[in-house]
């Protein structure tokens, strides 16, 4: 069967401070940028047993040889993508993609700034509807212990980014202060509530997700993981503050204005519900979040695996991340935990703003899913999860 274009999921997660934000000035502690971007990441090198996607997360050597993870010599940007060259994936086989987790974990007192020009998305055309699921997030290794922060997430052909937290029972959000373009969707962060919907904020900025994001040349996500709470800002390319453009050595979150998403610690103790996080980029296809007919059928036609994974890989031409840089800032160097091999945790991902029901995630971070694809960059407690996510 000739496949339709792939659905994609992406997410990017972060913690926000209270608003007015009890902000700090943070100094850079780690950079992922340029030719050495991939030096301090671990490639998962296994089929997707984390979210049951129809993909194989390849090793670093395979990712390099198949150009699924590389630094573009013209732009110096990191490219992370699903295989769009294989003409045919036989039935019952899986398509190659990438999942990477940072070797370091980052504790309370950290800020992550991700400059992203393109995120995975699907395409609608006369022949078929392609769904995109994209997510950037953070998880702890023993999820749900240690929590999950989704900075960027959506499923199929939704048009807006959703941000959220997923925790053990007991974390609720009270009086968040968010931008006028944001909508607080739910306030109970427990993974046991509403099929792991999480406590969600919908960014109603039309350029916050998918094709519109890419057409606007993306933007910058800032995630603050502080004792006072978690805050996330998104600035499209045209509205990036001068302080973020000109200063890469430090960041003052007080200068960023009202956050897009905010989760105060008033009734959610950051030290109790969240552990140090790994950064994760991940692209997967179908799987627990994007594949169920109740979710898939809302914006996509056909059968996720049969119509979107097997067959012509050229349908995945837009299923990639283009990342200029990821910089981590901290109140001091003690926020950086470890190095060496990154941990693996289990995440269930989140439901979206229009659909209850979460994605079941797995070890570490998941970052991006395409076609029933889900993209995510995430950070995990002792583990980072990216639904491509950018995960925290």
C-alpha cells in the first residue's frame, strides 16, 4: 500500500517559575552547538520499547552513515531525523530513526535554552492527511517518580503547542501566571488523572507548532527549573529578545516577561516531585500516543502503521529537527550531574489539549514522533525524556 504522509508528535518541556517570576541570573554551564553538538549524547540503539513506536532507534554509527543525525556543514545546525530514504519498509518491520539523551543531568537551579529552526511535522495533501506529533520534554529515569516536563508537544494535525507536567499524585497547579496567548487546560499533574493528561497549558500562538513553526523559521524555547516552580517561554524568530540574541554567557529570566507556561511550587514541591533531568531528542512513529484510533482518527485517515510507516520514505521529508543550539545555564556548576552514559527512564507522555489519554513512554526521553510520528525533546529526572521531544 502506498503510504500517506506521516503523522508526527513533538514536545518540548520545561519548568516555570512563579509569576511575577522570582527569577535569577544564570550562567552557562553546558553548550550543545556546532560540529561538536552530538559529542555528549548517548544514542539509544534499540527498537522503540519505550513508547511502542514502529521504529528502531539506531546507534551513533548508523545514524551518521544514514545521515539521520549529523551537523549540516552549511548552517552548522544539528539535524535529527527519521529515515526518509528507504523506498520500502517491509510489513512487520520498523523504520529507522533517532533517540538521543544527554550524558549529563540538570538539577533544580537550571535553565535550558533551545534554538530550533524546524520541528517534525506531517503534511496534508489531496491524497491523504498526514498527522504530526511533536514533543520536547524531560523525564526522570524511574518515571513517574522524578516527574516529566513537556516543553513542546502536539499530536497529528493539531495547530498549537501544548506544554505540561506529569508527576506522582499530589502535584497541582494553583494561580499560574501565563501569557494572554496561553490557555490553562488542566491543573492536576498526576499521571493517574484523566489517563495521564497532566497539567497542561495550550500556547494559542499560531506559530507555536508544526508547519507554521517551520515556515516562521522556528524560535527559541526557554525552560526554567527552579525551586519556585517551572516556567517555559516561547519566542518565535521575529520576537526573540535581544538579550537572548547577543548574550550566550548568562541569562536573566526576569527580563523575559510573562512566561508561556507557568507551574508554581505552591502545591507542587519541586524537590519532591522532580529529579535532575536529562535532555532528550526522539522521533518515533505511531506508538502509544499517536496510534490509538480514537486519537489518530481525529485528524488522520487510514491505519497508522500500514499507511504511514511502510512504503515510500519520501513521505518523511519534513520529519526532522533543525537545532541551532541547546545551552544549559545554572545558578552554579552544582546543577550539572554526572556525565558518562545517560540513564533510561520510563515516561507515559501526555494527553493533548483536545484528547484525554496519554502516551505511554519509556526509558529516558522521547523526542519526536512522525506518522503516528511523534517528536519530542525531553529531560528526565535521572533520565531525560524527549517526545521530541525536547525533554527536560
